[in-house]
C-alpha cells in the first residue's frame, strides 16, 4: 500500500528536463546566495557568448532539478500556496508570491518576474506589488547591501556560473523596477507620485543598486508643481542623507546641477535651496560648503539685482549662507557685501536679521569702516516697526547682544542701548524682560548710574542715522526708571537690578518664562486648594503690614471690617471696627487672605490661584451690599442720623437670610452642594417608597374575583 502511494506521487509529479541523478547545487537554507561564492575583484566589460550560453543552460538545469526535488517532498502548504497563486484574490496572490520568492530567490526568479508584471499592470494590485518588491529588493535576502549587482561575468565553476547568471537576471529586474518607479513618479495622481518618491528613497537608502537613476528621479521631483509632492521629495532626500551621510557630496552635486538648469521655475529653485540649507556640514566637507557658498552668492546677487528682496527664496539663501559660511576660509567679495547691506534695509524682517548676522561674522575681523557701517545698519533695525510686531525676536536679540558686546565705541554703545530701552517700554513683558536682562548682562555702569546733574538727562538727537551722533556717553537710560513701574513684577525686578548695576541671578529664558501662555499655565496646573479645616488650624500671622496698591488695600480693609460687623452688632457711628479686624483673633480667615495676596504681589513667581479665590470670597461681595444698605440710611446733607433701632437677634437673622436669598453668590460651596445632592436623593427614595406602599395597598383592596381575572389574562 505504501509503494502504491509512492508510485502515484511519482506519476503525478511534474517532469523536468534535468537528467536523472542530477541534484541542485545551490543551497540557500543557511547562507544567502551572494555569500556562497566570493565576488570577483574585477568584472569583465562583457560576457562571451559561449560562457553566457553555458551559464544559462546550467541555471535552467539547476532550477529544474530544484523543482523536481521540491515536488517529491511536496506538502499541503505547498499545494495551498500554488492554489492561491493560481486563483486567489489579488492581495493573497501578492502575499503568496512574496513568500515563495523569499523561500529560495535563486530558484524562484520566475515568481519575481510575475510580481514585476503585476506592478506594471496599472490595476489596484500594482501598488501592493510595488510594496512587495520594495520589501524584497530592499531586504537582505535578495540584493547585497555592500556592492552593486554585476551584469557581466567570466568563466568559472558550475556554482559560480549559476550564481553569476542569476545575478545578471536579477540586475535586469532591478532596472525594470527603477524604470517603473520613474514612470509612476510622473503619474497624474498626486498620491501615486508621492508613493513612488517614497519607494525610490527607501530603495536608495537601502541599496547602492541603480543609485544614479533613483537619485535623479528624486531630485527631479523637487520641481513638481504640487507643493505636497516637492515637499515629499525634499523630506525623502533628507532621510536618505540621515542614513548615509557619505552620499552628501553626490547628492549636493546632483541638486546643484538641477538648479543650474535654464528656465527653471522659481518654486523649484526655492525647494532645492531649502533642501541644501538643511544639510549637515562639517570641516571634512569644506569643498562642499565652498561650492554651496558660491551658488548661494550667485543666486542672492541675481535676486537682489532683479529687485526680489521680499521673497521666500531670499530668506532661504540667507539661511544657507549662514550655515555654510563658517566652514569656508575665504571671505565674501565687495559685491556680495553690498547686496547683503541692501537686503538688510529692504527685505523682510527675518531676512534683515539673517543678512545682518552674516555681516556681523564678516565685519568681526574686517576694517573699522565696515564695522561702523554694520553697526549703523543694526541701529536702524532697532527702530523698525516690524520689530514690535515680530513673534520670534530671539535672533534679533542674539544679534544685538553680540554686536554691543564686541563694539569698542562707548558712544555707539550708548546710542544703541538708548534705543533698545525705548523699545522695551513699548514691547510685551517677555521682550521687555529680555531687553532689561541684556542691559544687566552688559552692565554699562556710567549709563545706569543715577544722574549727577541736569545735563545727564539730555536725550541727544534720536533722528540721526549715525549712532555716534545720536547720543553721548553721558546720557542716562532713564527709561529703566520707568520700567521699575512696569505691570509685570519680573520686569520691575530686572529693572531694579540693572539700575543698581548688580548681577542678575537668572538662568531661564525670559522669552518663554514671561509670556501670557506661561502665566496662564500656572493657573491651569496650579496646586489644589487647601481645605477649610486646614486653613483654620494653620498658624496665621497678626499685625500685618502690607505694601499693596491702594485699591487692594482699601478693599481688603473694608471687607474685613464688614465681616466683623456681622459677628457683633455695631452702631452706625462707631468707626473703631475699621481698625480692629486685622488685630482681632477671631478674624483669622481674612488675615490669611490678606497674607496670601501680599505674597502674590511681592513674588511674581509664586502666584497661586487660591489667593484670589480667598481674597474675593462670596461673603465679601454680600458684605459690601449690606454695608451699602446701611450707608444709604445715613443722609448726606449733614442732618444728624436718627437713633438706631435695636433689632432683636431673630429678626436680624431673618433679614440676613432674605437678603442672601435675593442675591446668590456666583461661587458654589462644595459641602453645601454635596448636602443638596444627598437631600434630593433621600427625597427621591422616600417618594419611591410611598408610591410602592400605595400600589400595594390598592392591589390588596381589590376583590378576589377581579384578581383572578387579572391573573388569568396574564397567563
């Protein structure tokens, strides 16, 4: 019976052209196919016809022998995979073909060609087939990662000829996939173009095969009219360089040749410059940095000559110059410097700062005349209207600090500080704090000292373009005295420190720490409020002395006095209660509120929302209404008030309850709210019990016959 089964299996097995007794010589179960033989040192320029024909015959015999051996040990899984490839769905067919190729790449080359055919079909399965090809060709099983595939080979052993023939066929398939991606990169559908770009970038980052074609396809898509496609090409090239930094010279040369094309669109040039400005440079890439600087300067001079000084391309060029110039030994020529000065006066605010940053680096070791021209440009930028409306003043403040710190002329320093102090008075709290912090870091003692005479307050001539004639070294920064009364406490503290020429102990970033969003975050993520029992048992100070604004001091004083009136009857003409509450031991809660508010005013960094909740209590609002009602009883024309009528305690409490009922506080007490909920739940339970009792009583009062009829209907 066993012999009969083996005969049937042999009869059903496919016949091959391999001779009897031949066995496959390529075994990829333990090693990859390109690890079985050593790669030749030099490949010939072409393959002879005799060697090529013999290698093709050996490869066909190897595939036939492997298929025959596979048929003899065929399993149920193998038959299922063959059935799926023959009549399965598109997704199942692609997945099955991928698994078959991964089983033995050398012997499944026809299956790989079938995947390429599906990718060329243009149907729904083409995208899935391309994804499978990307997984196969980008993996380690099929294509070596340290060398390119070779199309030509010489004579050798049987194993070498078989593998060299397979390698040449695999190289042809890889070329077909590259051509397929180039075609899909020009497709009308935007999503398919983006998909082709990302696939080509992944293959380029994974393998060196077809590097030139894939790189050219990616660089060419920088000029795509669709912004999403060109941005995808730029991001893909950045990912390739992140993985292979050694390709930086090759990629830069390709992009520079793309920019040098005649009649290229401005959008394409902008995308190319944006990509080049994001490349990481080093001292080892000085040749690349020098070529980039030459290209940036040429494009920048062309844009300035055409009058395009307020474009995004100009800002991108200045960014690229700032990143590449530190790695170049040579300086800019006079024409480029003149173009930079023109941009510093006519471009957008961001471009002005970028141009002046370049000029600061160039003029640091230059002639004094060039340095004076640069300081004059920075002085003009300090008065620009865009500076007050900018949302990112960090670059400008950095530029101003480096310029003033390195300027040896005290007159120019005085003029620049004068203009910056005027800017601080009209800026937001974060910018004002940053500018005062800059003053404290520079610490020009003569400029911050108190005036010794009437001449020390003179302003100079602020309309002068030259800072050397705009102010004198004796002029004082009296604007800092105004900043001592700024609405932001930190600005007050900084100004006070700068005026006294003391070191400022601050290690944060004022542009981030003193913004409105940072201030509101303190209230959004504040600490939970302390319970009333903890407040009552806490130790409270007495005999407080406050340095508060008049409004807050008067309000808290009157609120404390009104609360004391509630606890004991006070005659209308008695004013002793206005001085007693803060010293009274019974008024501990209000004293705690006053202490919290004073701490909030004195220390801007320790603001807590509990202080305001306690200070503006609902009792205080109600007490104000009661005090106004009592004050209305007294006439304003000087007539003596009538004798107060002593009201009984029960009647006074009743009036107080009625007044509280007329106007309810907007603040909700948590304990009172919980008691209300519990009371409503008890009432609902009582109503439910009463209803159940009534229903039971009504059922018991019905006659027995009626109850039997009702039970019969239910059955």
